[in-house]
């Protein structure tokens, strides 16, 4: 070891000092650019209007044990997308007393539309795309392509009217 090296004082070397300075300056500048970008990207998700409102689909007594298809429009802000006239939606609604089940018609296999007793399948929802079957309460029939039950709409009854809200997933098996 040379005499000059032996004379170095302990502590931070000039090289380390420069490395830390450049890294911290770079990090500071990057955060100044990245933070607004991230904020811009997630902002619509943080807005209160991102949720789905309940929609009146008719008098509750219009629905009975037999699943009935209803069409309605959901005014929902989904990210930046907010259609003026609302998004078209459909539900298969059935009622037994106070128990209401409003099923999404979207097949859990690849997203085709299921039909009650379609294709001659009695007491089942049928998906014509690949022969998917669901029971009356929307449970996927084993041995057919869908691997999860049909999604359900949230609902409430107000002044004798049925209101449908957000779609809830029921998981799969
Ligand atoms: S999309 Fe429904 S069975 Fe394939």
C-alpha cells in the first residue's frame, strides 16, 4: 500500500459522495414526474362517482318464480368513460316471496349471453356459444364449460319498486 493511500482519512470517499448525490437528485426528479402520472392514472377510481347507483326496474310484484329478463340503463362512471345515456344492462330476475335473485346474463365461460330455458333445456339457463348450463339460481352445472356461477345484482325494494345496483361476483369452483 502506498503512503498516499495510508494518509486517506476515514469517512466518505469523493466517489461515494458523488454517487449518493446523483442518485438522490435523480430519485427526487423522478418522483416529481412519476407522482402526477400515477395520480392522473388512478384519480377516476378515487372519485365518489365511480360507484354504481341503484336503478328502478319496475314494480316488485311483476316478478315471480319464473326468471324474467329486464333491460335497464346504468349511469356509471367507469374510469374516464361516462356514457350520457347510461350503459345498457340486462338481468334475469326471479322472486319467491321477499327473496329476490337478479342474475347477470353474462356467461362466466367466455362472456356470451345466457337464456332461460334456451336450447330446450328445461329449468336451466343455457349459453348457446359452447353449451354452458346453469341451474335456476345461476349455479354452473358441472361438466359444462363455465367454471363459476352467474354474477348477481345487488338489489333493494323501495315503495314496492325493485331497484338493481352493482354486480357482485359469486366466485367459482
Ligand atoms: S361462453 Fe358460455 S359456454 Fe362458452
